[in-house]
């Protein structure tokens, strides 16, 4: 049996745990929220089947945050292969009603603990919409730095917007 202290961790009134196949419906609901769509690359009308397929892609780690039995956030870590096995990219979604409530910080802390202390990763990267001030502040809080800008990379509500490439290196 897996070590429960690794699988699930209490964080105040939140439970951080491994994502399970049965979470697909809640993940689809999360992806369809207007704020999640606005701040990420998600498109409208994500189906449960799409979420199930998306959740089936290989990842090094996939976590969810629960409050009161409801999934209020999720994060994933996609590890590189071969000569990039020391690096990974990540994503994070936080429920619209829980933004600013510590969900992102709890998920980031748990994910980076896995990356640093269990997977031995040196580099974690992500892209973020350039106007996502809350997201950028969260990433900076955890040591991510802007590595560059990607002009007109994202189409959102019919308008092209810039994104930023950010990374955290553990030296």
C-alpha cells in the first residue's frame, strides 16, 4: 500500500491528494468555469469524456485540492524524456470561487515537493497569459522567473494575447 502521507496531505481545510479516474466529472466542471477558461488555454464546452481522455495522458504527478468534498483545483506535472528527463512542464487550474483562498499555493507546494524530493527534477516550466497577474504572482512566489514573452500566442475571446514562458530551476 502506498504511503498515505505522500498520497494525501491536509492543508488547513483542504485535502491535497492524487487525482483519481473518478474525478473526471469534477475536472470537466472545473475546466468549464469562466475564470479557469479565461486564465488558461482551455476552450468552452469541455465534456466529461474529454476530461477523461485528458486525464489519461502520461504525467509524472497529478494532484487535486478538495474542500468539503468538492474538487477546487488541480495540477499536473509532465516530465520530459531522454535528455530532458530532468525537466517537466506543469499546469494548474483553480476553481473560480476559490481563487485567492490558498488553493494554488497548496497545490504548488505539494507539486514542487514531489518534483524536488521524489522525482529529482531540476527544471519546471510553464506558460501563463501575460495578463494573468494572480497566476504570475503565484509562480513568482514559488521561485519561477520569466524567461521570455510569446507575442500573440493565445486566442481568447476573439483577441490574440501574449503569454509568458516561466521556469523554476533548482540548482
